[in-house]
C-alpha cells in the first residue's frame, strides 16, 4: 500500500475549524485500505508568531520540505495587524510557496448543480460552470524587489512594489495551463495588461511562443485582465482555463468563487516541478482566508478545504478514485439540501462546520 507523509498547517481563525474536518477525512481515506497517510501538525501564521516570533518556524519549514504534501487552513486576522511586516501571518504562507517553489496554483471554480441558485449570478450563467484558474504563484509583484516604503522627510512617504517576470517563469506556467486545457475544454485565456505593463508585454509574447511551439492544437485567446474580470461576471461559462500572473490570479479567483456560490467552496493546489521520480512539492489550501468575522463560531464552510484534500489525493497521492468519491459526497450532501451559512438557501437546512463534515463522511460511508 502506498504510504505518504502529509504536513497539516491549520493556521488561524476558521483555518483550524475547517482543518478539523479534513483530519476526519484522512481517517476515512486510511480506513479504505487504499492508502496510508501519516500526518504531522505544526503552526503557521499568527499562532506561529505568538509561539515563535515568526510566521513559520525553521522546524516547520524543514518538515514541509520533507513531507510529500502540505495541507494548509488559513492565516491572518486583526490580532496581528500591528506585527512587523516581515513577521505578519501572511509572510509564513508566502515563504512556504516561495521556498517549496510552488509556482503553479490551480484554482478550479466548479458550480455544483445544487448551488446554481446560491450564486449571486443568475442560474443560467453559472449552471454547469467549470473553470480552472492557473495562477503564477512565486513571482510577480508579490516577490519583486524593491519592495519598500521610504520616508521622504517632508511629511511624505513613497511606497514601491515591483512586478517582475522572466521568460522561464511565464513559459512554465503557460505549459501547465496548456497541458490542463488538453484534458479539459482545450481553450486557454491568457490574462495580462500588455497595454500598460511591460510584464504584460512579455507575458503575451512568451505565452504566444509556447503556444506556437508546442500547443498549437489548443485554442489560445489573449484577454486584458480588466476585461477578463468583467467577462467572469457577464458570461463565466465562456472560459475553460485562465492563465494569469500572481496578483491578477488572486483577484480573479476570488471573483470566480462567487459564480460557484461562495468563497467557502473554492479549493486550490499549489504545485512545483516534478523531480526525476515524478514527485513534485505540493501544498493544498482553500482559496479563502481566516474569516475573522465568523471565526470561533463553528459556522465556516469546510467544503473548500475538504475539496483541497481531494485535490491532494488526486495530484500528490495518485488516488483519483478516492478524490472522485469525496467530490461525489460533497455533491450528494448539497443535493440533500444541507448548507452552511455562506451558501444558505430557502428550503435548505443551515448547518455548521461539524455537521457538514459529518454529512460528507456519512455519505462516503454509505457509498462504500
Ligand atoms: P476571507 O476569505 O477570510 O473572508 C472574506 C469573506 O468570506 C468573509 O465574510 C468570510 O466570512 C467569508 N468566508 C471566507 N471563507 C469562508 C468559509 N469557509 N465559510 C464561510 N464564509 C467564508 O478574506 P478577508 O476577510 O479579506 O481576510 C481575512 C484574513 O485572511 C486576512 O488576514 C487575509 O490576509 C487572510 N487570508 C488568508 C488566506 C490564506 O491563508 N490562504 C487567503 C485569503 C485571505
Ligand atoms: C490567497 C491569499 C494570499 C494571497 C494572502 C493571504 C497572502 O489571498 O491565497 O489567495 O494573496 O495569495
Ligand atoms: Mn486571495
């Protein structure tokens, strides 16, 4: 039986609540006899800062490097608003992404049939929606230097962030997007702002070349990122795969989430390059944050994190069948009319995080 090491980093706020449900799914997966997942748990974010004075400790970083995959809940919250910039909770997450070289962030936005009415968009716009946002995750304005605030001494300050991309970074994320498109709808939209940004000009040029050289069988459309944002709420089903930079990908994926009903529904996989044995560093996390407004109340939707665990089973542990079962169980409980508050609907039963987890596990047990 295949055996894997998984590092759990629940983090802050609702991160710990949604991760509790994942630990129960890990027990379920181990119970199937198809796989053996050994877990370790550590701190990240504000809780790590409180304990170690850093948003992630060196020991946790080493465990992450040694693990086959990492599952993360969420980081951040108002409690840490005043901490030094390089020690803020989000810095731990960014360090993990950068140090593990997780350059490819896959953010699938799927509208489950039962949730077509839960979206803020009209049913006919979102029914059957299945988009994959491929976000570049280790470059761009998140990491470019200089990144600083300078005191100009005249009562004014100057803040600088730098957007940097090199050819190889665009080539490898474009290849990920085209490979995915081949297994899906065979269409890639590449979103940038070549009309105002040099990085947009290079992005467009490199994606065009990768397409011409190796993927001319896939349909490629270039779209300006602002138009892409508008099209995502006008007619989201026109998209199959969207490939874009780190910052546009952050914003466009939160936007796409609303077509699925809630940010609480969107999972993600962050992947690095495969080594000679086909193993790639990987982290799985919901797209949402620590949701300070509902933290500690047992209300959070655990589906984004549970679906992220399904992606972990599929992409890191080669257990596509178990992943399919979890996704079918999610669809099943939604069909049964169970809803957390964020996707609450008339005629449906509103439940908490634990009850939603219970129902998904019950559905898995009933199916087997
Ligand atoms: P957020 O995603 O935490 O919350 C936005 C809104 O969505 C809130 O109203 C929240 O209640 C709701 N929401 C989010 N997830 C939900 C869920 N699972 N179930 C039900 N409702 C849910 O974004 P924010 O409020 O802008 O950020 C809060 C903190 O989280 C900040 O410190 C931010 O930096 C951090 N953050 C972390 C991550 C991460 O760890 N990957 C991602 C985004 C934001
Ligand atoms: C996300 C989050 C992060 C990001 C923050 C918390 C650093 O918003 O994963 O979408 O901006 O990438
Ligand atoms: Mn985000």
